[in-house]
C-alpha cells in the first residue's frame, strides 16, 4: 500500500463498517492513514456508532447515498481515496422479502455507481497510483445458497441465491468481478459468514435475543430452529479485511469464516445461558410474575421464513493459506463479550431503535384489499 492512504469506507456508520473504521484507525500502518466514512444514515446506520473515532483528526464523515451518482463522484474528487471498502448495503433478509426494490437500488445500483466512480478516478492517476489502488467489495456467504448436511462454501462454489437480499448481493459481486476483468479495476470480493458483536442493529438474531431476553419478551425462532449458520466475530472479520487490503491479490475472492457452526436454536440457547450468567432470571420480578423461571422458557417457535436456507458454512482455507489470516475468538468467548456489551449499552440500544417497529424479526404480513 502507499505510504499515505485514504480509505473510503461506504456504509461506515453501520455495524461492520463502524467496527472496521475503528480498527483501521487503531491499527499501525506503514504511513499516514485517513478514513472517510460515506453513509446514507438509514435506520441501521447511526453516527452514535462512530463516537469512539469522532475526535480523531484522521477521520472524516460524509453523508451520502452510494446510488447517488453526483454525491459519489464528489467524494471521490474531494478525497482521492487510495482504496474503497464497500460495506454499504441493505442487509436484512426479512426486509428484502417485504421491500425488494430497496435492495436492488442500494446493493446493485449503488455498487455500479461506486465502480464507475472508481474507474473514472483512476483514469487520471499515475501508473503507480493505479497499481496501489484497491476496491474491496464486502459480500456474504448467502450468495451461494443452501448447503446440505455436509460440505462448505469455497471461492468457486456456484452462486445460487434464495432471497432478494442474496440475489442483489450476488449481482453486485458479479459486477465487481466484471469491472476487474473488463476495465482492469484492482478489485477483490470477500464473502463472510454471519457476523456478530457490538453495534449490530437489533434486528439480527443475536442482539434481538439478548434484548428480548433481558426484557422478558418472547424469543422468536423460525421453524424448529434447525437452520445452521457459521459465526464470525465482527472484529475478526475486520482484521481479515485489513489483511485482504494489505496482501490480497486483485481479481481474487476470499472467504472469511469463523468455523463456528451452530443451529439457530443452539445460538438462542447459548444467548440465554450468557444472559443468565450476567442477569439471572430468578432475580427478575417481572419474569417470576409471569411464571418464567429461565430465559430458555421465552423461546417461541414461529412460522419459518420463505426460502429459508438450511445451512451455511465457509471454507476459509484460501485466506488462511495465502494471506495468513485466521479468527482469534471462539464463539463462546465472543458471545459472552457481545452479551456484556449489549447489557452495558442499553442507552445505545434505545437510541438506535427508537420507534417500536424497529426491533423486528419475521416477514411483515401483506394487507389484502377488501373488494
């Protein structure tokens, strides 16, 4: 990388993006590193997530939408990034079933605008600057579809998306690769397994279960809770992305996984146990009044989600072998840290979820017109 670098972090006020921004500024680099966060500040992006870096002179926030061509080109022209890390995405599967158009606009159109802006910006740079530039597109293992009881996703697994969310991310992945092959854009795609950790908006499984448990609310589990996911702590993911930024080869894809498979029910039960260790259910008068003696009793099985993939599992052999990255946290210790963080940041949870409809799991029912 160049001795002086400017990272354009799109979606940097969201869950993974804000964690990446903090780590990128904390990590020693070969020279001066600046981070420009570009974020639309939708419901899942919040400046509260960036308070830890707000006073750092190397950090700059620009509000904007990656699907807004003029805004994207302005930020490229003003800040001349040496690398783009694209975290900006609509990412909740249930919401993609409700409103697929939002996912097409952000995940596909937005990625296209970023690619076009990067391509145009490189045209005016020196050969050395073009060679040092990187476009890191952060994607998901959901683009690969569903696994059976055996096997794992590797970098050459055929794409087989099942939801509007995963289909939109798959389309974006293909665009990024096409720009690398057609225009020579130094682009890399990463596909990660399920992230968890601090600052995740409370609509995803783990934060919803933590907060619902401590508040004595039902813990909704799809179907029988048998769907399997591979879990990766967000800080390990961010460390992997910085490794890809430094050492990854343009034109390549890298799978970043935690090698921590759990059924959804196992995850929920682990959350219940971790919350129990911090705030014993027996001490909660509200639970006792409702005849609840343990958080596990709050588990409520609900109708399964349409197109719900059975199992995801990442084969991270390539990134381990070629780049030397491996996750440092096991799921149990990472989950304990995460539970403590949410319990210790209840004000943050209340602030980012203001509005009763915002903490949600499940597809919203469609209204049928009365004739």
